[in-house]
């Protein structure tokens, strides 16, 4: 089974087949001096894009075009992430290493240097691989095992993270014909990060604008079995049919969502002590519908060498949806607490008693939640947050 590359309509942009977007290569590295004034103007244009766009894919495409005016690059990989686990999904990419996708994902997750989860905690939010390794690129497994074979000279990484969660990470690649990323390049990427973080979080929030349209449940469970190199070696009988409901086929080849590679890569990172987040990710598909992917180690018969990792794909539970909902809409801790209680079905009086607040104060909190989410009443609020199963 292979990953289906190319631009695919509808669902794939959410679940995460690689979206390869042709773009003109910079005749880069003609040494063009970018002035502070040009950078400031570019930041203003990024700000306007962030305000105008509510779709994460369109936002990323437009911002990449703007970044290229200031920071030249040859290839890129930009993933959205689960806000709690920071596991990647919904990739937008233009890379030369697509045939090596499972290995690229594996070693990206096993590389501690400039890992997005480290940048989010330790900073800086943007840094080059040359800087992060002190010039010894071989210290980074992703470069040593994959990128060096494609002539990649340097990588600039930036994370989009705020107090509500981690929303995305971006890698820009330069090949052997390029100069290294310098301090001004990374400073510019760090400057656009706060603007983009807020916009990316808002894009996730807009996916809850309508109640979920449930997908088919008659196709059975989706379980993919992967080996240590993240190659798919087996699957449940219903898996391919279920995936094709979610990801329309554009050729005769079967499709594997790259989100499956990402969640499996996180399991390897967790086992190796590179990162402590769970191997778990929630991914929006379309029409308010979310799925949850999980990876777990399985026991295999001695000597078979077939598969070591199981990845499951299922419709997200109401509680899984609720967590992403409250983070995406930047609800306060008290508002999150109120949402948790609302999900149990209790009324205003019981809410006030449980929170040790007056009913008037509870109503004020509800008005604030309605204002942030655009919901007009509790039924609409809970339908969007928890999902509504179709009949």
C-alpha cells in the first residue's frame, strides 16, 4: 500500500494525505537584501491574510507565498497538530522525498533537535537546523537518515503554539545550492508565529460551526498494522473501504492517511524517550466530522516480523471533541469547567450549585461562551461541541 500524493478534493485535506502544491522555485540565493521596511510590510500582509482566511489550507498556501518574499526556500512541510498531543495531521507539503514518507515521518519524530514540542517549551520558536546542531547536521537523525540523501543543506523550523495548545509546525528546506538560513530568516519566522498561531487556532474553531455529519458506521473498524519503519503491512478487511469513504480515490492505488504515519511516529518517539506526549491525534475531516487516531504496540508471533504497531481510526468521542472545542475557542478555565458540566446535561441551578456561584454569574459565563463560539443557545452549543450522530 502506498500513500496517494497529489491534490485530492474534499476530505483528504483534513485527514492528511500529503498535499503537494506546485510552486515556483525561488531563483533563490541570488543574494537579495531584504530591508527592515520590506519585512515590516510583509508582516502587515501576513496579518491581513490571517484576518481574512478561515480555512487552514488556504491560509497556509497564502502565507507561504508571502514568506517566500522574505525567506527563500526550496521545499516545505507544514502540518496542523492536535492541540494537546502535538501529533501532526493535515499536511501541506512540497518535498522531493515523498517516496520516503514513512521514513521521513519516523525520523522527524525521533529527532530531538528543533523538535516542535521542544521549541514550544524551550524556545526559540524558530531556529535553523545548522544552529540547533552547532553545524553538525549528522546529529539530527532526520537529516542523517533521510534529508541528506535529497541534498538538503539546512532546515528552518517554526512552531505555532500558545497557552491553549500546539496548533501547527512548519519546516522550510534549502538544498545544496542554497545559503544557510541566517538569524534574520529565523527572526522573521518568529515574528509571524504569534499572528499565525491565533489564525490557525481560529481555523480549527470554524470546523465546529455546524453539528457533525456522521459518516458510515456499517463498514466496520479501521485498523492498520505497521512495521518498525512505518510501512503498512496489514489492515482490517473494512479499512480500505472505510478510508475511501473518507478519502476519495484519485488513482488505482490504495490510500493511507499520513496522519497514521504521524501517530505511529509519535509512539516511537514516546518509547525512545524523545517526547512524552501520547500517540493520539484528533483530525477534522469535513462538515464538523472529526476522527481520532491512536497508535499502540502489539504483540506479534515470534519470528514473523510482520507488524509491531497498530493504528486505529474511529469517529471522535464527544469528550475528545469537547477538549478541542474549548481549546480552539480559547475558553477560560472557568468556561471550560462550565462546558464540562453542561455536557452532562445539568441545568443552571445545578451548575451554580456545583460551581459555588450565583445563577446570575453562571448566566454571565454562558453569555461569554455564546459570544466566543457564535452559538445562540445551549442546544446549538452542545451539538457543535459534542457532535450529532446522523440516523
